[in-house]
């Protein structure tokens, strides 16, 4: 157990809908990163936050957005869902920065039909 | 294309045998990390090796790094059924702000 939690565990949405995924980081961790992992692939970096500000973004469209809150929680929002958005979404927090050891949550499995 | 690529894609070994997997990357790094993932769940950090280090050990795990060849290897000794998982290398590239993951090696340990 890493102390990082994510909710919900599983989610089924319809194409075009919007979804919010939540992550609660470990106390003392001031960075949070979000990843998308398609089946059989490695995690793909979406974006990351430090002190509630976005601090880097991967090759994902603007309909992927996020927030980080003062209480170590964060959100990933995806608008206008597409079938290809079906994946495992992982958040990871760290006390040693974006390139340090990351503590991952168990993930949210999103299925878009 | 991904920064790190693991080889082989899949590995099947008998319990008690050693498992070796490799990671190659393209650009200079600050550090390289290995993670384990069981059955599509969250990743667990195994080892971080810095660019000025050549070898690190943690229990039954041994990681090597060859920056001249831009490659790393992860050795699991005396494997157990519980080692069945996917293993990913992640690179922290110089002048970048994130970790980049490879596609992983799936290891199956047969009893």
C-alpha cells in the first residue's frame, strides 16, 4: 500500500460525456502526476501539478484538464469522451519531485462505450 | 516513440530461476527507475539508479546502468510465483520534468 488512493475504481461512460477522476496523495507529497495506461502499454504522461499549478503536460488535448488542492487531493477531468479514452488512469505523488520515486495509486479503470 | 523500451516483451521462467530484462533509452538521463505492476493495478517503485551509478541492489533485485550504451538491466534472482508481474523502466531525462515509461516486460514465474 502506497497511501495514495483513487476513486472510483471502475467507471463506464458513454462517448461524448464528461468524467472526473479523483486522487488523494500521501501527506507531505507536494507533486502529483497523472498517467493514462492503455491495455498492454506503459503509462503515458498526461500532466503534473506542483503547489496547485500545472507544471508540465504530455501530448494530450485540452479536453484533459486537472486540479490540485491544498489538502493533497487532485482531479483529472476529461470532456467529450472518446472511445480511445478507455484506459487505466493512474495518479502518482512524490516528495522528491517529478523525477524522483513516485508513489502510485491503484488506478481508475475507465470504459467508454 | 517512447524514451525507454524493455526487452524481452514477455518472459516465462521456472520458480527459483533468475529473470533478466533490459531497458534501452534514447537521450541522456538524470536517473532510471524500475517499477512493478501486478494485474493492471498501480505501479510499485523498485529501484532508482542515478546516472553516475553503475549498479544497485535491493534484496533479490540487481540493477545495472550503462550510460555509454544507454541501457539498463534488471535481474531478479531466485524468482518466486509472487514475482509474476509486468516490469517497467522509467527514465528521468535531462532538462525534462517528468518520467517516461517503456511498454514493459511481462514476467510469468511457473511453480
